[in-house]
């Protein structure tokens, strides 16, 4: 990394294992920055990362090793000057940094202080689950010797063990009246904007860059949401418009069902990957830390009727009629509905799935069954699930390691299937709108339908219908 000295430079400092490296990951949206581990002393060297404004690096954030022995160092600093010397903080630190202990016992701490002295300000990361101890107070006294503005970041505020109140009080007593609540694993939606806004208060000389970053962060959040919703709407249009031709011959119908299910699964998977990429969670990141997926597929199987029942989606659409209702239900369990001539064709589906309730006499009546389509309840399930993934990604910091369990949250939803929104109903009649179908033809009408779906009122909740 080149060292751009014109950029605003900020040191991220604090006690060991408080989440400094995690904060850098989240602010730079880089899951690969540095090393994160639940153990003290993980970061040993200072490492910088650029933060860009409209593509131009404007700020350098420096990760630093954790401070370990603040009490020993403060005692040492206090006895450094000979009696009668009136040294201020930076002068005292200069003496220390020139002395032997800066490359000996306090080498780690010396790296931190040197860096903070080089920077215009520091972010002081606190694990608010920890009680306020003498070592923390000593640490703050030493950091104040640098003579740089320090903005405390109350990390882990989402934890039930948070002692944020106690920490705020302590910080005030030490003259630090402004601080920011954050959580690098699940940052508040406006966490980044708030951080930059508050930093601009403690660092008024860099207000224009910091308010630029604040605005950019707010804008990007809105843009990511719109792009995410567009990806989901595209997926739903593709699935609603999808038609797989099929024969009425049971074996061939069975094959068509398997094929169509595979196409639907892959298409949903592609949307998951695109959403991950949009939020800068790489496929690698997802492989090593499986997000909502297990071995490449979403963990609640799309076509598992039990799963659909569990989430309380009830199939509508007037299929439950007459003697062949059972077979229709079985075809629906395959997550597909049948095109024109569906009821008779459904019997063939039932037979293909090994239902065995229909003899050859029944099958001989089968006529006119032509296409498979994706069932309404599958569309709704996909919509819910992708909407929840989008929400989870918006709330996920780049320091998060645990997987997002979208499937688990989806199961909590319990309600009857509502009618498809208009753009999806229209898509039903336009097989050429399906990018995964054999008749795909991209065009303005398809795009219009995607936009209309994004703009549907209900979509604002990320719940497309
Ligand atoms: N839940 C939660 N966990 C966090 C947060 N920040 C960090 N962690 C976890 O805390 C542990 C320590 O995080 P690091 O980022 O390595 O901490 P550090 O301050 O850089 O540690 P050193 O380099 O050893 O000083 C890791 O297991 C992180 O996943 C947070 O805001 N919330
Ligand atoms: Mg670290």
C-alpha cells in the first residue's frame, strides 16, 4: 500500500482484543484485512488501509497492536523525567520513544504511541462488556499524552453484557464527552454515518472530507438497497416467467420437473451470490464462513413441502378439486404448477412422482398438458428468503464470522399466500422474460416489470408480496 501523506490519518487504538482490526474490516468493507481472532495480541504490527471518497483515497486508517501493559508503562513514564522537569505529554512520550524500553519491554505499546503521534486523531476502541478497570484508565491517560483528539468507540454494544453506561461515565470523567456506539459484527444501520459525523466534531479541520464520507456512506447504503431489491426482483421475474415444456408421458414429465427444479435452484443461488458480491462479501468468504447456505444450497429446501408447511405458506389458487386433487397436490409439492390443461396433466405429474393412485385408464385421458411453471408459494418463499438475506447483509459488518441463518428467520413467518403482485402476474404470460428459460429475449418490457416490482409498496419492506 502506498503511503499517501496528503490523506487524513487516523490511528485505531485500544486495549488488546477489543475489536480494532474488526472495526477496520467493517469501515473498509474488506473481510480480508489483517487478522481477527478472539485472543489478545493478534495484531503485532501497524497496518494501514485507505478509505476512499468517490474512488479517491482520502483517509488512512491504521490498525495497531493492542495495548497490554498500560499500568507498567504509566509508572515508567511518570518516573522518566527527573524531578523538577515539567514535561507535557508529547515531550514525555518522546523521551520514552527514544529510550531503550521502547524497543524492549514496551515495544508493542511504543508502536501504538508512535503511530498515534503521527496521526491527526485516534479511534479508541472499547469492549464495553469489560468492567472499567485501572488498566483502562491508565491506558487513556497514556493515550492522552499524545495530544491528539481521541474518539471512543463503544464496541460490542449489541451484547447483553454491555456496560456502556459505566464506560460513558468514566470517559466523561476523563474529559472525553463524545463517543460513538458501534458493533463491528452487526453495526447499526446508521453506524458508519454517525461515526464520521462525530469524528468531524472532534476533528473540525477535516470536516469536509469527513462529511463527504458521511454522505457517501448514507448514499451507498441507499444505492446498495436499491441494487439488492433489483436483483431480487430480477430473480422473481425470471422465475415467474419460466416455463418448461413437458410431455404428458410420465417419465418425461418427471425429468422435466427435475430439470425445472434445478434451474430454479441455480437461479436463486445466482441471486444469493450476486447479493453477497454487492455487499462485498466474497464467495470465498462465504465458503469459509457459510452464510445462509449449506453446501451450495439454501438450507431449507425450496421444494420440500414440509418446509413450506413449516413456514406457514398455504397454497392457494383453487387446485384442490375433484378426484385428482391429491395428484395435483403432489405435483405442487414438486414446487411447480402446470400450464394450460393443467388439471388433467396434473394426474400425469402425480404418476410420474410415483403416487400410483392413477391407473393407465386415467392416464389415457391425459391431453393438452404442455408446460411447467413455478408455483406461487415457491415465488413467495423465494421472495421472503431473499428479502431476509438482503436485510441480514445490510446489518452485517465485515468483521462478522458467524453465519447468517436466514432460513431460521424465514421459518418464523406464518401467513397465507397473497396474490402475486401485478408485475409477476404479467411475467406469467411472458416466457421470453425469463433469463433462465429457453425463450429468453431481454427488452424494455422486462426491465419495466423489474422496476415496477421494486417500486411495489410492499417491496419497501423487502417483502415482495
Ligand atoms: N459480537 C462482536 N464481536 C466482535 C466485535 N468486534 C470484534 N469482535 C470479535 O472480537 C474478537 C477480537 O477482535 P479483533 O478485531 O481481532 O480485536 P483486536 O482489538 O484487533 O485484537 P488484537 O489485535 O489482539 O489487539 C474477534 O473474535 C472478533 O470477531 C463486535 O463489535 N461485536
Ligand atoms: Mg487486531
